[in-house]
C-alpha cells in the first residue's frame, strides 16, 4: 500500500478531503522523523514503537578491491509492532 492509497483510504473512511488527509499524514511522518533524529523513540499504543538502535563499529570487506574497511558505529531506525498488531496479522486469512 502506497502513501497515496493510505490517504485515499482515510479520506473515504472519514469523509475528510484528501488534501487535508495528505497534509496530516505528511505532518505525522515528519513528526516521527524529527523525534527520532533528536534521539527520541515514538510509542503508539496498539500499533507499535519506532525506536533507535545503535550499531557497533565493525570491520567489513570491499571484495572488489580486496581491502578491509572499518564501518563506524551508527544509529538506525527500527519499528517493533505491538503484540495485538502481530496477532491480527498472524490470524488474518488470505
């Protein structure tokens, strides 16, 4: 499902204009992104958690040049779905 499809679905369910829904979805994503850039986690009860995971420094290999490189420690965003979310997906019938 794309962002445009999400906007259309929300607009159909709520009766709100697509332009307003688009702005709201964009604002939501920007707020989550800004919070994570600041180092804050985002918790949405019943949906899941957007968290920051720290990756340690490690040694990697560039196989085309046959050299060893150091990959510095860095943060990556992560999403962990809530148990209710996971259970709904597991129990869905296709």
